[in-house]
């Protein structure tokens, strides 16, 4: 009888691969969520005794949101009242607070209420923000203000995310099934968890100077691939496009290049003073009268040079400009022109004699000689 150890050794490598593939398939089946499955709602029966402690959250809102929040606050209170959560609006401090009550049974409801007031503060309309109270909804507030240093560059990239007439943002919303709101230094997204992950990736890539159209293209391909059940367990890398970074042109070199001097630990030599220069030239030992004469001679030389320059500039006005030589017409040109005119006249006469096309509208009267010839005939 063969022992179990011998049987294990006898297993071929092909059988081992088959076992491994079966295990992988099982794992993938466990990871995938079956179609049409929904998580059961949290009811009073799941937590009949309620919460032990009261918890609360507060957020500030900007001044320009005060008028809108005043109008929609009764609707906010009604929506949160269904989950037994109290909501307060403080217009003096500019804050919104939510807190649990004794009747609150869902421990996660307070976190949803916190997200609701955060979204309202970030200019998300109430009709969209209320959806956060649903079980399958989540939200993500992405801070983009500190991702780009230059303000002008930041505004351009933010506008690139929105697109012309909001077309890029609309395409992103349709592909991720999320509501996206770009306001100031934040991007608020509301939708399912899988969609929020994609929205965050697109937003961060856009602020890193990667155009959103590339990510939108990949999302469209992924959407088509997910509809095919055979490709669910396979890798999608072969289908997804690979975008290469364009090599930008070299930076323009400045016209005036500043050449840095070699570093030396020693300080530069001390410049020579006026006395040192005089000692070197020997002027220091001259008398004062001789020094004055030398200075006066230098001044007179400079004055003489300036006078000569001025006189040259004044004399320029009296120098006559060079006149252009007058071109005389040669006899050959006149003869050539005459010959040309005669040739043109001959061509016109020949054209008149030829009978081409219809007869003339107003024929010229016949001469007397032609009439006499006709009568004789």
C-alpha cells in the first residue's frame, strides 16, 4: 500500500496548477458582490435600548451661504427628525450643529448628519445633500487649495476639471454616478464608494497637470469591460490605454548668461587708495604748484577733444548729400517701343479681316467703289 506522502509526490505539476486556479476562482467569487444584493436597513429592533451617550458635531459656514441656509433649514430639520437627530443653526456665530437625542437608535446616523451639514457648508444644494442619509451613499470633500502653489495655474487647472460649460464635470458624474461640486478650494463628491474613489483620482490627477480626458477615457473602457461577465476575473491592462508623457521642449536660455566665479575662501585684494596710486606714479612727491599745472593740462586736453567733436557735428549739416545720377533714355529704347506699337497695329488689322463668329451688329456702309463694281456686274 502506498503511503499518503508518496501519493502527494506522485501529483503531476499540471494537477497542481489546476488546483491553484480553482482556489483563485473561489477567491474571486468571494470578493465579487452578487447582482441585486442589498444590505438590510438598520431598524429599531437591531438597537432597542438606544444610545448611552449624547454626541454632537458642529461646522462653520461662509457668510454667502447664510441666506440659502435660512430658507432650507426647516427642510433640514424635518429630514434629520426622521432619524431622531436634532439640528441647530446659529447665524451669530455662523455655525451648524447636530446632536443625538434619547430616541436615536442608529449610531451611524449622527455621522451622516455631520456629513450633511459639511456638504451644505460647501455650497452643495439641499436636494443633493439629503441623499447622504441613505445607506448606500457616501461623501468625500477633496481639498485642492494647497496642491498648486501658483494661483493662476490653480485657477486654470480647476477650470480644466469643470470643462467648457461644465461638460467634463458632467461626463465624470455620468461615469461614476456621483454628484460633484467644485467650490473654491474644495471639490465635494456625493455617491457610492466605488465612484468616490474614481472621482478623487481624477481630481488629484487634474491638479497634477494630467488632463481629465485621459481618466474619463479609461473609465469609459472599464464600464464596457465590466458589463462582460467573462472578463470580470481577467486583467484589463491590455484593454486600457497607456498615455505617455510628452517630452517638453527645452527651456529657453537667457541672452545674458551670468558666469559664476570660482569659490575661494580668501577675501579679494584691498583696492588701492588715492595716496597709493600717487605714490606709485610719483605724483605724491611733486609740489602743489606742479600738481595744479598737471591738472590744468589734463582739463584743457579734455576741453579740446570736446570742442573738436562739437565742430564735427556742426559741420555735418553743411556737407551736401550725394545725388543720384540722372538716367538718360537711349535711342534704342524709343525705336524698340515704336516697333512694338506697329506690330500691335498689324495684329488688330488681321483680326478685323478674319470672319469669326456672328456678323457685326452695326455694319459699316459700303464705299462708292464697291457699289460701282456691283452695278457693272
